[in-house]
C-alpha cells in the first residue's frame, strides 16, 4: 500500500475526532507516516499546550486511527507530547 493512500485513510480517521479538537481550540495535522507505519502528527492550537494532550493523543486520536487503519503501528507527536 502506498504511503499516500495510508495518509488518506489516517486523515479520514482523524476527521471523526477533529470536531472535538476544534471545539476546544485545537487541531492535529499529519506530517508523515514512516516506514514502520508510525504516524507523525503535529498538535496545533490549544492542543499544543493542553495538559490533557497526552490522553487525547492516546485515547482519542490513536484509538480512532487504529480502529479505521489497523496497519498503523502507533502515533508520535512531533511537538513533544507523547
């Protein structure tokens, strides 16, 4: 499977949770998917500094992605929140 189609699938999965992020003044942007199928994300807006971001990342974003795109092995926030 090409990297682009994986990115498209991940984007669709993120669209499910995006309204909740936006409602709290934040968002997330896909930067890349590496050769181990780890999604590199950038948290933006209030998500960058929110103390709940690690939980949002694991329980919200990662869960949504893994549910729809099982070939993804994990996620990584490039701006330091993991």
